[in-house]
C-alpha cells in the first residue's frame, strides 16, 4: 500500500469515527432564548400550582402545591446549588441534593422533612400563582435548564 493510500484510508477512518461519535452524544437542550446550549437530562416534569381545596395557608395546603423535577438519564445528577424560581423572583435553592438516575423529586412549598422523593421549601406562604406563573430551573452556574409556564399564553404539564 502506498503512503498516499494509507493517508487516505486513515483520513476516512478518522472521519467515520467523528461521525459515529457525534451521533452518540446526548441530546442538547436549548435555553429559553435558544442561543445557548447545554447538555441536560433534568427537566420540570409536572406542576401543581393550585393546591386542591381552599387556600387556607395551612402547612397541608402549602404542601399540596408542588413542582416535580425528573432526571431522565441513567446517571445521578448533583443538584447542589441549583435553583427553582417563580416569575416574581421567589427562589428555592437545592442544598445537598443528588437526584438518582431515572428518578423524580417533588418540591413542596410548605414545611416538611426532606427525603429522596420529596423536598420542602419550608415556606409559610404560597409561592406559585394559581392562574399564571413560570417556574425556572437553573443549574449551579445560573444557566436555565428548563422552564414551565401556565396560564396566560403558557402551558401546564402534569
């Protein structure tokens, strides 16, 4: 085999490898503006902004207002330093939270004892607007990972 044939063969193998590698990369999520990209498998998967029954501000009623976060990847994700905010700027910060692979955690507004499946904001007032609001999940670098809106022009999942 000549040197030029060997170089062409090597170039072809490298190009094929690059194509296969690119196809194997994880899905890319876009932030709300669509101009920045980041790889993520974590999303806001469900929202119950209006707790069932009358809004009595009891802890039980506050804890029936929640947001679910799901990790669709098989590997665990460290959520330490991530935040969940409403449109008014109220914020919940994840501290010492590791979300297992293919798992969901429900973040309740009221007071409670954190577990692997339920976290509590320890708030004494409702956070999410029943009629219209936006939940924004940001990673520990402040980048938007996911948003969920409901009401006026928004949509509601869950």
